[in-house]
C-alpha cells in the first residue's frame, strides 16, 4: 500500500497511516475471535497484562519508526531491506 501510493505520487506518511488503518479490522476481528477462549481458560493475571503492555509498546514503537522512515529519505533503503529479508525467508 505504501509503495503503491508513493509510486502514484501520494504522500508517503498518509499512505503509511492508511496501511495501519486498513489493518485495524483484521486485528480487532482476531481479538474478538480469541475472546471466548480467553474467558474460557482463566483470568487476567500478571503475565497477560505484561504481554499486553509489551505488545502495545512494541507495536506503537514500530509504527512510529515506520512513519519516521517513510517520511525521510531512508525509504529506499528500508524497501531494499524488506525485499532482501523477504527473499531470505522464502528461500530458507
């Protein structure tokens, strides 16, 4: 989404935000699907709260990092990194 928008001449930061907004329904839907299993298996203890906080902070950090990369001149380097990592994952 981000690359297609940039190729069409759209604002990179707006396209990055659109990408995150497009992912929200899938993330929220997955969370809703897991709620019955959560309530069936127990309570909300310290490990679950810690996992939530760590996931929230790392997710917000990743979003902030990606927005800063997209709005800077480092986007080409980031795209090359993603392509190389993707190729490595597919080949291994």
